[in-house]
C-alpha cells in the first residue's frame, strides 16, 4: 500500500518535517500513563506531544473520507485484544471485511513485520537550503551537509532537531547515508532504513518524476526484500522452537522444506544484485541495500537454514544408528543359540527331557544374552549409585536362575544330559 501525496500548500521547511514525521505513523510508538488528578488525559496524550499526530484524515476524489484520531489505544482492553490495530485511513481503505489484524476475522490476515512507521520518499525543493548544504569547504575538504542539522532532520525524519547528540556520530551517519554525486548541481540524495530523500532547487521539480517511477520501484523492491528476510527469519525461529518436540522429524520435515522452497524462490526472483544499467541507479540501489543490511541478513538467514538442515541430518543419522544398533543386538541375541546348536548339533534334548524342560532351556538360551544386553544398557542410563547396585543384584539373580534352567533339568535328577550319546 503506497500513498502518493503532493504538497502545494506548505512550503516552509519545518512544515515539511512535520508532514513527514506525523504522516508516516500507523499506531502509537508508546502509551503513557495518565495521572490520577488529570482525568482529561489519555494513554496517547504523551505520544501525541512527542511523535504522534492528533489525527489523520484521508479524503478520496469520490468523496470517501477516512479519519482516525488513535483513540482506539486509549482503551486498554482494546490494546490487549488487538495491539496491532490498523488506523481507519488504512483499514477502511483496504476493506474491513477482507483484511483483518485478528486471526480468523477476515479473508486476509495482516501481520506486522517491520515496525510502526511507513517508509517515506520525499522530494523537497528549497533553493536556500540546497545551496547551503551543498557548499564545499576547501579548507575542511568536506561538504556542509556533513555537519548540517537541517539535512539530518530531513533525512532521518526528525520533527524539529536532530535526535543524534554526538557530532562525530552524526557526521559519520550523514556521510554514509548521503549520495552526493550531483552536489555540484545543488542536489543531494539520502537513504536510511526508513526514508529515501531528495533535496534540490525548487526548479528541479522534474526529479519528482524519477522519484515516482524508478526510485520508487527500487525502494519498493528493497522493502520487499527486507520484509521477506524478516519473515523468513521469524519462520526459521518458529521451526527451531520445535526442536523440543517429541518427534522432531514430524515437526521439521514439512515446514523446513516449505521454508527452503520459499527462500529459494525469493533468492532467484526477488533478490536482485542490479536492477538498472544506469550508473546512478546502480549506486543508489547499492546504497539502499547497504542501509537495509540486505546482504548481511541474507548471509545470516542462509546460516540459520543451514543449521536447521544440519540438525535434521543429525536426527536422521541418529535414527539410522539406532536402527543399526537394534539389528546388531538382534544378531547378538541369536548368536549364542547358533553357536550352541552348531557345536552340539540339532539333537540338543535327550529323551529324558520333558517338553517343559525343552521350552525352559530354549527360553533361557535366548533370554540370557538379552538380559545381559538390557543390564548393560540400563546401567549406562542410570546415574544413582544405589540404583545401579540394586539393579546389578537383581540382574545377577535372574542370570543365575537362567543358568540353573539351562544346566539342571526339572524332571531328571539322576543323570544330566546336554547332548551327545548317553
């Protein structure tokens, strides 16, 4: 959603600052607390004294009018129920039946991604200010804009005075955020995370055409990249929270695959390294990318997704190792009976053995290695010393009982037969 506005009524520089500062707000940045003896004051009073407009009205050519004074946020129950409430000049314009900030209310759910401010593109024609800030000092070998309070307030959308009170820091910010290729023609471009500003002579109104076309498209693309990266990072964090799920494979597979597919589409369809062959356009686009930290965030997002895939790979490897361990244990369980039958032959039970004797011996042959395995495994997962000794004693008694079953037939007390001729 983009609002294209033209100002032909207010030409003073301080009016331009107020229009940019108040017009970009979507909802209050903070809420104050009314004092008990000041009943007339509301939660938004302190905000309106600092940053927020008393009200914003949008009038369309067909006579429709949307107005909001942010009184919704004066009721704390409203704030708790819907803290991301959109103002009337946005929600009413989009359509309340279609768009909603509450889950399940509209056909399209709107979720905040960036912050409480709209991005500002502005061209300001001011002959005196443009001349002052583009003056070059031979002695200092620098432009006047590097120490200009006016250029700082215009570029960083401050209402009256610079919010940066450190002169070295302010100079560094202005120098890194300003594109001064056309300073000799009294024209400056500036870009930060929430604005793209142009200052020139009032006669250079043709710059508005570029601002509404090519520069607007570059800003829109960069904002889309930033919002997409923040959204992908949020989805990656939600997937990472599922690590504690009892079944990580089930929680990971679909969502991680969908995230990776969307991310690959984004990288190949929206993340452009260049968007124009014009030299000035390339340099301004690079400045936007730098100020939005797109390249840095792309690398961080790559690492986040790679870490998730590594975790999933370790889970798959661990599951494979468990399967191999189970097969190994199964082979070990059948190893002892195989050795016994191969050494003594298949005629293992003489006629003196009853069916019950034979059944007990067969069970003992299979149970003995299984009990040994379970004992070793349980001892590895038991930390308490007392529990280990109790478990050892129980296992020893069971093993001795199994040996007795194997070696002493139940119904024959005279002769002992285990195989071979009588």
